[in-house]
């Protein structure tokens, strides 16, 4: 890795980082599970060098990593992602090295591909690929790998740092190895000095905070309880001091209601400020103030935190209890039928259900989201997404077979119970476009008219409603990659009306409620043909696959 003197769009002082929206969950894992770790990971490098750049989160990217865009794209290799040549098992093959049986490949957690800028001798672009076969988590348990620790390490490569095992004793962020359950998110002195060496200081940088902390809103009732305090993380170069000031419009005295503690601190370490409000002496109304954070000796713009406090005159008016009907309960794979099994992903359409819009943000999934719960035969379901008009979640695995009922509950009451039926299996293929099955070709690209599968090749099809599986994960948890679990019932597949070899059918690792079937396309079929899966005696809906 060459020493950079220019990197990415440095003229603007920004190094963009973006996040491929298909990363581990184009369909089911909310992307925002990963975002806080990305924001935190990129902030750890900002301000270290004192040079004129900062990492900046450019949000989600829908395209494959572009090796010339100057953006650090965080992606995965395999599955829904194209793999660049250096990450293929063999030159010219389409099999990602991450999926090979070679142990040294399998244990690679992530790779950063750096493109040198020939003209300047610096780095033109760098992109990070995570291994989708490993249990990587933003909130790791002991047997999982910490996403943020690995990301901080890979961003170090993107900046031009190599491993430092041979020159530093003890665990460091840029050490080549990390163990499951190990957290190495904080930069060590070795990494700080390394990045200062590559990017010599050119001026004192500003303090920084996460975008999400730039506006803090508090809601309170007149004479009611104080809202919970909110904590802002402040980042700046080690060895400098920060100080905050509070400004308000002329007619408001913040001393009456706003606290921001402490008033000053030293980097690194004391970069945390707690902001709280006390509405007890305030008449109803909207109150605003600004907290500014400045680094000692820095002449640029201070960081600005907008504080908004709303004091309501009386209790907010009551709303209705949830309302839903049988027609509004569907499987999540295609929203076409209400067939459900234990473990099925469901989608409920109704009204007045959740009291806010909320996506699940971490494992295990909660059974309360957006102020709403879904009770399946009186048992709460793990929820992925909740809004007033739509709730997505998973039928509890142990739900008893036969007729049952769903009730949606919020703070204003329960819906009337709505009848459902739980079957031993209710396979429902995920559909895209015009009834096309969601399918991956052997090279892990999405099957389509323009990208058909060869007859004889093995494709992956995705479904929910698979019913009983071996070694099921704990409630609200995704399927682990090891041990690989399988559908217990005898199952089969059909393509173009012909029996097709079903090599594997089981939960898709890393996903919740979704199964993957690996099916061999029979010889002699071609064009746009039907595909369906049978579990026990129950056939799935029909989707379509393109075969060459
Ligand atoms: Zn490395």
C-alpha cells in the first residue's frame, strides 16, 4: 500500500464513505442496524491527523462498489454482491474466495481493495468487502465478530496504514487478527502516530459530532416529568481541549431550563456531554437554544447543536385502538396470501396500529416497536417494522397449529381479534417484478431476463414459511451460519414443470424467517419457466426463473 499524499476528493476536505444498501439484508435486516457503527467507526479517524480531511457518511449506495469514485464503499462479496477479481477464488472464476473451502480464505473477515493514483503516488479509491459467511454483528455476543472493530481496521487500510503487529507489542486496531468477541474500536497511539505521519498536520481541525446529534428535540407536558437526558459524543484531536457555550434568542433565558454538562473537557476521553431540560417552570410553548462546542485555539466554525423543547398545554388527545381485518394479514414474501406457519414473516396492513414509525435496530428483535405489539395466539411476535398502517414481524416458532387469532395492541387498547390459521409449513416464494422469483444464479448475481441461469446449474431461491427446522435460533435472532440448520420435512422442487434436484433447503444464514433453497435447473428447460418448492405436502406459490 503506497503512502498517500492525496486521497480521494481531498480538495474538498472530505473522504466519502458510503454503505451498500444490500449489505446483509437487502430484504430483511434493516440497514440502519449498521449505521451507528459506521458513524462511530469513521469518526474515530477524523481529526487524528490534523490534515485537511474528514470522513463523511454519504449514506446508502444502491450500486456495486465503484473503484474509481473516490468513495469508500462498505459492501459484502457474494450473495447479492458482485465480487471484484482480486476476491475471486481463481482468476476468471465466479466463485468468491470467501465461499471456498480453503480455511485461510474462510477465516478472512474483511478485505480492503486500494486503488493507487499513479499520477500522485497516493490513493485514488478504496473499498471494503466483508465476508458474508462469518457471524459479524454490530452488537457481538462472545462467538461473534465485532463489526465496528473490523471497520475501524479496514478504514485504516483505506487511509494507507498497514498491519502493525511487527512493530507494536500487544493488541492494536491495525493488528492483523481479531478474535470473536474481541472489541478493538479505539485507536491506539501507534495508529494515531501512523496517520499523522501519512497526513502531516496542516491546521487545527474543528470538533465534530454525529449528524444525528445536531438537532435534539425534547417533548414535555406542562408541570409533567422532565424528558430523559440526551448524550452527545464529541470528537476532536487528542491533546486538545473543548469548551461549550449556550446561546438563545433574546427573549428566552436558557438558565431556566437547559443543562449541558460538562462545560469543557479534554480529548481524547472527555468527549461526552449530557444535555437535559427541566420544563417545570415553563408555560406551554416552543423553546429553542443552541449549544456550541469549540476547540481551543481553533478559529473555524464551532459545532452547533440545536435544542428544541416543546411544552404541551395538556395531555395529548387519545387516539383509537388498532384496527385490522383478515384481508390485511399476509405473508411478507409476496403479500399475496395469508398462509402462515410458525416462523413465517408476516405483514399486517391496518390503521391506528403503531403510534410511531420504527424499524428494529438490533438483535434480538423486540416484541414492542413503535408503541405496538402483535399477539399471535396471545404470544408476542418479534417485530421488524411498525407504523400506524403496517407492521412486519415473525410468527412465533412455537405457535400452535390450526385456527388462531392475531391482536394488535397499542397504548390506547387492543384491536378486535382477527382469525388466522397456522399450518405446519406455508412456503411462500419471495417475488420481484412481474412474478419473478427472487433467485441468485451460481455466480451470486440476481437471475433476470438479461441474466439467465444455465440449465444444469444450481440456483438459490428464497422463501418464508418453511416450518420446523433443525437447531432453530433463539426467538428474535437470525439463523447462524454454523451449525447450518435445515428444513425438517421432506421437501422437493419443480422447475418448468419438471422435478428438480433440491440440494439444500434451510434458513438463510444471517437472516430471520427466510429460507434458501439450492435447486438444480433440469436439462431441457429454457426461457421464462415456473419454479416452486414443496415442503411436506404443501406447495409454494409459483414464481418464474429465466433459463438459457
Ligand atoms: Zn488488515
